[in-house]
């Protein structure tokens, strides 16, 4: 089954802490995070701080023990905005000595196109071993299937969701999660290399998954 990634829908780096005191975050530094020429829209509440940076739709969300840095514009590839640089700057904003980084992760959402076949039927054909048994149990006709895989490679845990959305199009989400004792945020060049490496893994892994499709 020939597939093509048509667009990167969203790309994200998330930092996770054992605790995160929002009152210890300097909102003034957050406003100047992207340079003096970029004036973000800032929402500051007791539960969440959200900063939106124009003209690129880059969003930083701080809350729930997490800092989420998301670039939401559709693109042909990743890396138009250096999320790894922003992640490093955001990590430096956490001045509370009680806040310790315990994990970080990458999130990619991509739009996938099939060269032929119906996306709903392909998902059933690839990932449901006995659709007739399921239809008998449901007493209905199986229209689509949305597989979700949680797995681990080395120290990295993954969450993969494949969702058929149109006749020949699917939306794919991949989370790569890094968590181990003594974890620290890598230097920006290493974080960038890892961000690209995990995206390349997503592309190659999807090709292998769909090789058996009809």
C-alpha cells in the first residue's frame, strides 16, 4: 500500500515537571521570549498561562505540571519554528528550585493520503484480524476502525493513533515520551536532532505498517 504524508498538521514539544508553581513564572520574560519585535497575546490565570506568538501561530501553555510548545500551522515538513530553542528558554523560566523536570516528549500530527483504496476499509483490513466476528458481536456493520498502539523502543515510549477521516485520507498522531531517572533537557542541538529523528522514525514506521495493505 503506497502512502504519502501530505502535511504536518501540528508539531509540539512538551516538558513535564514533578511540580510547577505558576506564580514563579516571570510573565515579563515570557512576553519577550521570542524577541522584542514579537508581542504575544497573554492569558494568565491561577490554573494556566497561555501565550500566543504572532505572526506564526506558536502557542505556549503552562499548567498542569507541563509546558507545551505547539506550532499549529499546516506545513510540508517539521522545523519551520525552532520549538527546541523555545523549549530550552521555557525550561530556564522555571526558577522554582522545587520544580524538577521528570519527562519530556514530542508530538506530531500528520495528514496521510493513500494512493488507492478506501481508508476506512484499509484500516479494518490491516488491523482487524476477524471483522466478521466483531460484526456478529456488534450485530452491526463495521464502518471504520481507529487503531491505537502504545509501545516502547529502548527508553522511549510511544503512543500512535491512526484515524481514517475521508475516503483516501487519514490523520496520524504520534507521541514520543522520554522519561527515566536523572533526566535533564538535552542541549538545543541534541534536542533538535532528536526531534527530527523521531519524525523520521514516524515516516518510516508508517510505510512499514501499510506495506501489507491491499
